[in-house]
C-alpha cells in the first residue's frame, strides 16, 4: 500500500518540474504476475492464457487510481480476458480504462469480461476503450459508472442484468451496439450520453426511470420510440454548464413517437421542476418524424417551437421541420399546451379516442383470479377483454366504441357468477330425519322441521360456510330428538255385563289400541303423550267415549255404560225410561249426550216416538230390544 500511495503522490506532483521519472517502473517489476488491488483483493495473471484474475473479498481500491498506476498495467498488451471471482464487490474507476479520451486504448486486447454475482458496481472509465467483444454481466450488478464502457467499439451486443439500477453518463457512448436495447425493469437512472449507438433499432423505457440528456442521441437506426409515463428528465451537463435534456437529439431515422404520459422536467440553472411535461429539445434534429401520438390528456409543459433561423433561441421539444401529424385527445390539456407552444395547425392534427380508461379497465383484469367463477361468466369476461384490446389496437376506433368497450368489461365483471354451493352434506343430513316426527316431543320435532326449512338452496360457493352450517344444524336437531314420554290409562268400567266390555283407544290418525275388560277393570299401557279418545263398548249397550290427555304418568278413568233403553242408568229398563224417551220425542224435555245415545234404540241418529214405543214394549215384556 505504501508503494501505491507513493506512486499516486509522485504522479500528482511530477508536473511541477520539467523532468519526469517513473515511480511505477522502479516499484513494480514488469515481470510481476500477482499483487494487490484492494485491501482484501488481489490479482494474478496467467501468461499462457492471457487471463487476469481478480480475487478476494470487498472492493478494489476506492480512491481514484490512474490506469497506469495499477500493478498489473505493465501486462496490459497481454491481457485477453478479465475474470472477477465471487467475493469481489466492485470494479474500481479506471481499473482497465483511462479518463483521457485523447489517449489510445489501455487494454486493446482485452476482449472478454466475466463478473460474479457479488460485484455490485463498476466504476467510471473502468473499461473505457478496451477491446471488449463480450461481457458476462452478473445479476447482482446494480450500477455502471460514467464512461465505464465508452468507445468499446468492438462490443456489438450487451445483455444488461435485471438488478441494474443506475447507468452513468456516457456509460456506453460511442460503442458499436446493434439491434434491440433491452433495459431491465429495475433500472432507475440513465445518465447523459449513455447510449449513443448509431445502429440500435429499438429501445424499451419503463415508467419512473430518470432519462439523462442525450442518452440516445445520434441513434439513427431508431424508427420508433415509446415514452412511458412519469419519466424524470434531468438537465444535461456540458463542460461547466447545464443545458436542456436532449434525450433523442439528432436521431435522424426516427419516424414515430408514442407518448403515454408526461414526466418531471428538471429545468437547468434554477428553473425548477415542470410536472406533466416533456423534456426540452427532446426530439430536436429528429427531422424524419412523421407521427407524434400522445395518449395522454394532461401534458402541460413542452418547450415552444422556435426556429433559430427566424431569430429564435431554442429548437423546441419536437422537430416539426418535416411537418409530422400530431394524434391527440380533443379538448384536452395536451391540445392546449401544443397550441400554445406553436406546434398545431389546422392540417397537422388528428383527434384520437381517449382509451386511457379502457386501458385501465383491461389492465385491472390482469391479476384477477377468476378460477372460482362459472365457465360461462368467465368466457363472457374474456370476450369483453379481447374486444377491448382490439379497440385499443385499432387506432381509428371512435370514442363511443372505446366507451362501450369499457362498459362491456365492467358489465362482464359485475356478471361474474360463482358456482352453486355444495349441498351434499345438507342432503345427507336431511336423509337422516325420521319419517315420523310425531313420536317425538313437540319441541324437538319442531327444531328439526325448522332446521330443514331454513335451508336456502340459492347459495354459491362463497357462502359454503353458511351451507355447511345448515347441514350441522339439521344434524344437531336430529341428534337432539326426544321421544314423547309414555304413559298409561287405567280404571274401572261399570256395565250390566262387565265381562263383555271392549276398550278402544284412538287419535285423529285412527285406532291405536284395543283391549278387553276383565272384572270391570282395565289398563292401557305405553301410550305416548297426547290427546286420545277412549271408547267403551259392550253387547246390548250403547258405546260411550271419553276424551283424555296422556302425559308422563298414569291416567285414572272411571267409566259407565248403559243398556240401550236404560236412559236413567239404573241397570234396568222401566216405564221411567219410556217416559224420558217419550218426553224427548214430543219435545217436552230434551235429552242430550250419552242419554240421547242410549235412547236411540233404532240407532238411526234420532229419538222418536218409535224409539219410545220400542223401549215401552221391552219394559212391558211384549218385545225385547235384543
């Protein structure tokens, strides 16, 4: 390190005298094939292959070192390839190139450069005028310094890494790149004069980057350029002055420019910033321009067109010496700005449909997850999107057509439908519901019925959780069913002939139990809770029914049935019974209830004098009733 510092100090002070001497020649033997080029970085050279290898960890020396002060400089004619190994984080300024444009190439035979992922930056003039034909950039590279690869005239193509953020001024100027220039999306800052390639045919810019002055000056093979929204246009440094940003100055072959939006224009010499603008003299000297398509309605700043030959000071943002056609939105801020700047005439304007809303509508669908929707509704949306894209591509499409396409996309989005929810679990739960719920308590049976009736069959898959709750509610209600408690009815029956009595129990649904009565006593076991009708019948007797309610426990009942004609129920048929029947028949005293039933010996549903006569015949022993 002491030797290196001595060399730098000596080189800086040697101009004081008229004589010069080489410290480098004394301190670094020409035959050396290895040494240090950073605090933790070393170099080594393989004479048989011409490969110079840089190894170690961290940066090369960070303070500026002229190209001829590096220890490996005496080998410069023999270096064919530079290989930087993993661990090295930067390539120093002037490591293999010199700042003086007037000087010849320091490494004329260096044709190949390989960089590892650990290298984050390449310093200014690092390979200026080197004989590079190919560069293997690493994905870890973030910045390329000023003039890093300027005048590398043998370099015909470059593949910039995706992680690159900054390209310094004149980084590749006066190189020989041909074809397309693909800029990584991560790139934030393009320095002035960076890509002055005569033979590049296209370049991709992206929103938000800083576009340096003269970045693409003199790229005469460019035919078309698309300018994205929100670019930053810094001023351009020229020796000790700051001038206008001339990003595409003198691109003589440029015929078509499409501008998608304005950016921030940095006005030199304290002029401040202009928002929603385009850089001053941006397309100056682009004399082949035929079409300028501005797909933005809010451009509020462009530099006025002021021909120098007519006494003006500035050739404005656009060169309109070839009378290009401007395609703009009618009635927009952009139109007013261009009129005020002197660009528009009655013959060079074509009004185009404002498709920005349509473009946003199409873009909004790009990340939509439509996998959950029905095929039919997704197909409808896809058709609306494709139709919208066709309108966007159709430069002659009307505003009405663009507006209708927007509406079609919105309607299709609103019309997206989810498939119906899966009701399999619900159907399985319903299948478990008993056919006869009447044997269960009213409360638990009603809960099952309510759970089944609550099922809404219109739910879609986004409401599957609700449908699953339907199934669980039914399952839970079925599991909670409680059988009605069992009870019994017992008691005594008084009848003329107690051993010939039958008991019948019925409900609205029919007879549920029948039994005989022995010795005037009966028991009906295991009746569910509920209301019943119990009917007693016996030979020659009028049937008699009682309404009972059975709950948990036993019901006691004392019943009595009479012979037909025994109206007063004293066990025999007498003239008293005849008188009761006759009084009813003649309307003197009405019988009702069981007495009426006993009086109707003809069993025709009414009590007449014929019934009274039949009862009288039986009482007199003339003719019995049975």
